């Protein structure tokens, strides 16, 4: 099974474009923001990665 990052890279390699609200096309962005989620009830930490194009991993 592919991760979100691998899937996005596959889409880019195949020339898939995003359609903006004005109808124009744009390349799928490659940047992401990573958050670390800490549960105060537990010592476990979870990493949440959100890509500019809306994918979450």
C-alpha cells in the first residue's frame, strides 16, 4: 500500500494537475506541514503530516 507521499509523487510523475476554483490548472504542491500530537493521558506521540494539496498522512 502506498503512503500519501508516494501517491502524490506518482500523481506528479503522471502529469496530474489540480483545478483551482477559477478553473485554471496548477501543479500539485510538494510542501507539507508536520504536527506532533501529544495525548496528555498517554505518553504516545502521533505525527500528522498535511500536504498543501489536502492529503493527510
